[in-house]
C-alpha cells in the first residue's frame, strides 16, 4: 500500500491512489482474523499471553499504518482529480 501511494504521488496517478485506498479493506480483514486467532491461542495456552500481546500490538500498529496510508491516498486522489473518494465512489 505504501509503495502504491508513493507511486501515485510521484506520478500524480489517481487510479493508483484508489487501488491503495481499496487495499485497506483487505488489511482490516487480515487484522481482524489475526486478532481473533491470537486471542484464541492466548486463551488456550496462557504461556503465550506475553508473546501474543506483543504480536497484537505489532498487528495493530501495521493496521494503523494502513489507515494512515489510506488517508494519504485520499489526499492524493483529491489533489489529482479535485474530487473526494466519497463523491467519486457514490
């Protein structure tokens, strides 16, 4: 996503910004799956709680980074087209 949004900025490419923005949904799905998996693992084996907690923090950080990339993609799309994602997709 970061590579896509960087390329979209360099080349003023609204389509690529839109692709980076759309990829956030997949990242959110992966995060939700990983979150549930780690919770189940930690609840079954309490010795995994410390490591699982660290992995949850890492996963949340990556998910949040994806949200920031999405914000940047939205700004690039607006800069190039003059339209926000909300207006362009409705």
